[in-house]
C-alpha cells in the first residue's frame, strides 16, 4: 500500500518537474528571441519553433524543493530532480546548437507568414534617396524709409575650404569654389569615396573646369600651336596673345577622360610650353543679395566712410575704373552715362546681372543713391556668365579681362570675386600693377576658417573685408595678414537690373567702395603709384578691433574724407578733362586718346611691349611716402 502511494507521489513529482522544465525552456527561448530581435531592430516573430534560440542557464534551485535524501522516498525525489534537470539541460543544449550567438551576425531569419516561409536578410536595406536640386529661395521684398522698393535675394555664400588640401590650387582644393559641370579629375578629399554613387557630388565641388587646361607659350603661329595640341592629344579652343604678360595663352580641351594633372605634367615636360595649369573657376563674392539713395537714408555706408565730406573735395571725375564682373545694366538711372565702354570677355551676350549692376552702383550711383565716386567712369568687362544659377568665370577669361583693362586706360581695376591661387592670373595682376594700375579685390566670404583667397591674397592687390552698421566684422568675411582695409559690406543698398534696387551683403561691395575711394584719390593726383594709393587709404583709416593692424580689419575702416585730404591739393587734376561717354559697342575707342607712358622698367626687346596706360600729360612727380 505504501509502495503504491509512493509511486503515485513520484509520478506526480516527475510530471510537475517536466512541466516546470518545459516552462523554463520556453521562457529562455522567448527572452533570447526578444534579445536577438531587439539587437537587430525588429519586433520578432510570434512563433518560436526552430528559430535559432540563445542558451539560457537553467537555475538549479528553480523548483524550491529540498532534497530529502535517504530511503526510497529521497532517492525517488532525487532521481526525479536529476531526470528533470538533465532533460532541461538537454533541451537547452539543443536550443543552443540551433542558435547563433549574440555577438555574431545573423544572416537570415525565418518569418512564418501565411504558412509560407519568408526568408529575409536581417541587415536593413539602404534607403534610396533622390538627388534633388535645391530650388532658389524666392526673393523677399521691402521698402526703405524713403519709399524705395527693393528686393532681398537668397544668400550666395562662398564655400568654406580647409587648409592643407591644395592639390591643384596650392591653397584650397578640399572644398572648391563652384558647381562643376562634370568630367574627370580627382575627387575632393573630404567627400565620400563611392565610385559612381558619389560622382555627381564630387563633380559639384571641384574648383576648375574638368577636361580643360591652359598653356602659356611664347608667341608662335597657329601651325605650331596645332602641332602642340596634336602631340598631347588636345583640342585647341582658343589662343590669344596677351601683351600684359608678354606671352600667348591657349585654352585646350583634353581628349579622352584623362585627369588634368596628368596632362599638366605632360605639358610641363614640353620645351615649348612655359607653364600649364587647370582653367580655374571664380565666383562673385556676394553673401546675400537683395534689390534699393546725397543718397538714401538706408545707405549707412555713406556716413561710415564720410563720403559726403569727401565729395566736397573730389568725385572721381575723369578716372576710369574697370569692373571685371557680370553684366551691368548700363541703362539703370543710377548708372546711366557712367559707362565709358564695355567689353565681353566671354564673346557672348547676357542680360544684366544683379551682382555686376550692384558693383557698378556702389562706385558711380548718382541718382537716388550715391556711390563712392559718382563722377568716375566705368569700363564694364563681362567676365562672369550665369551657369546653373551661379555667375562663374575661369583663369583664361580673367586674364583676358585684365589684359583688356590694361590696354584701355583703366586706372583702377575692381575684382569682386575669389578663387584659388592662380599663377597665370597672378602674373597678369603683377604686370597690371607694374603699369601703375590700382588693383582692388574682395577678401572673400568663406569665413574665419578659410585660407586666403585670390586675387585678394596677391601682394599687389588691396584686399578688403566687410563690416556692418555697428562696425562689427561681417561673419562670413575672410581673415588674414593680407587684409589691407575694411569697408561697409552688410545690408548695402544698391541698384539692380531693370531699374530696381537691392539690399545685399558681401565683401564684393566693400571692395567696390574702396575702388571708388581710390578714384577720389587719383582725381586729386593721377600720378600716384599703386603703393602710394594703398598707403594713403590705410594710413587714413579709422582703427577697429585690436589697436593697430590686425587680420580682421586690416588697417581699419576706410575714411574717404581723411584719404582725400591726405593728397596735396596743389597736385594737377584731371577734373577739367572730362572723359567723353562712348557707345558700349565701341570699346576700343575708350583709349584712342591715351597718352603713351613708359613704365619704370622697360620690357626686354624680345618680348611684346605692354599697351600704354592712360595718364595725364600734366602729371607731377609722385609723393614720397
């Protein structure tokens, strides 16, 4: 009787242990499955089955039953516990054998859906993102206190570039300057390295024209240039003799998908080639552009520069300022009558552009607004064409523009654009300065981390940074030891195409104001050399920032009145020699009455002589500073 009762109890204990072991096994499976699904970012499957379970340690004292030991009852209970635990461990081992470890990658998981086994990869598929072109923001409009309507355009910031990535430019190639049109060439170092997936992104960040190269040679006939192109598998696009540099510069297209650097090395090894370089690209330096008058009350720059006082002594009369920029609206009331001649370095025709019109207005505006030199004459040179919404130019076009300005009597050249270090353009700038032309450029809108941009960083150029109405530095303005002076460049009220007005910001317009101030100084004494004009502007400036010269403001903010006063009033003036306005279709006649003047150093007889520069025949000896 007792044996039968004992057997019944043992049977019940065994059943209870089996049930508890099974529950522990299922709990282990559920928690491990949840952990795996959590780690792989999925919700998990409601079915357990053979789903690669993770092992879970079975606690030895899970039943909470003491081992009574001794006698058949203790032995039966111990046997039942041993059998139950052994069975649980066996099930756990089976689950572990069919389960991938936590730290491994689960290549697939089975999902039972509608009776079918759907095997999918656990790694999430990459999202397909469509490349969409950013639509330009719609310009905002406003009205000044005087009732003039204007437009505020979207920002056009100069891209920031980091130091130490100047493979092609020598200064800044990690984040090049303008949108590219595609082609070959090395991808920028700070871009993703995918071969085709990122090809479009890499193309958008190159600072030279892909598939083109510029070569400088001695003067040679077309047959030799054609033979040069054939030797290096190039297609000659254009060739021109530049008296400014005393050489012939040719623009070639690279045949085949060869990198520009490889072709550059080939040309350097050719004895007939003086230099070879990429056809670098340049962008105009306006940070944000918006379209507005001695001037309008919104023109705070007039008071900052003390222009009304300066205009009591000089207006820039008779001084020619070359503006190398985009197309200018010569019919705008603020500019009408101030364009002495026009030249299209792109050999095309384009409608007036907001940047070029604004630059010209900052210098010669004379209706409802007031420029810094309202009586000066503008030699309008279109070197920037609008491509995909951005005004761009190249090394070849810039050099062509400099050569034309030097040959047609420019006394000041305004360059409100920026690009990489460019040996070819630098030689043109140096040659123009040697001819007595004052060179002014925008420092750039790339911000405090940008290396120096060119042509502002060239030694012969007056680099200009920008300030706001509170004399604070424009946040996007470039810094550096090359910065010479600063002028207002934030929320500047200027003319815009089609008789409209704009409110705009950028170092471009600061440079334009300084070009006008140089014209005021040259009206007082045309014989001044570029270095002397620079000294007058910087020594008369109002100090800003740290005492003395600094990398943010240079010598300080320009003071037009003090600068004009610094020029002796007994100097011969060209104010009595009005430069006649000419039809823009006849740019060559701008210098027809130029008086030849030799430079301080004559060019070698074997080289072409530079074109004469317009000078006053009654000029006096320069001031010694």
